[in-house]
C-alpha cells in the first residue's frame, strides 16, 4: 500500500511525537473524540489537493473566503459539510472546477481523495461523499497576469 501525506497548508510548526519516559506507564484505554470541524478541515484539505479543483464553496462562501485569504486566514472547511458517526462519516462538498477538466473525473477524484483521507487520518469509513460542482472557472488574462510564474515556453514577457 502506498503512503500518503497531507500538505501542511497552515505552515504551522508540527510537534514532534513524544515518547513516555522510561518506567512510566501509558494509559492504553480512553476515548478519542474528533470534532466535526476537524473532520471537515481534513476533507477540505484533501479536496483542494485534487487536480481540477479551483476552489471550494458556493458564491457567498467564496466571497467571504476571498476576504479571509486577503487576511491570511483561509477557512479550510469552506464548502464542506460532514455528519460523523461512531465508525462512519458522510461528506458533502461543493467545488468550483477548472475548465477544461472533465467534471466527472474531478468529482470522482475528489470522492477518492476524501474517502482516503477519512480512512487514513480520521480512522472512519466514508460511506457517502456527495460532490456538487456549482461553477466552472475559466482562466482569463487577469489570472495569467496575476500568476508570477514565467511563461513555460520560454517566450519573452511583454512587461518587466
């Protein structure tokens, strides 16, 4: 089985795993509670990493998200709704797809990515992942002008 890693989208320092000091007993029982917001964030991170996904959420959520992005405070659960049970989870995700990506392929890839993330990081089976594509992003000249990466074909830029 191949190993998957999630991107550290918050750029926060991740704590090192701590081992118990020698001679100290570690509790082997107890309850782990994973809040719905955490599950939604993990689903959002997984969905954003899928090629062909431009953004998550509907129009109003994206407008608020743009303000948050400007303030460097991205809502990773934007466009995600979850229902968490004891052993299973159901996820609803709303996305904006990139044009000209195959919408069915993008939706299938989002489903697969979220299902995998739920199993690996949350430890629950995703019994249902509903994907709603509510818009298609068509790149414009403004998008290209805002992209600081140089042209891939080596062509000279018209402006410096």
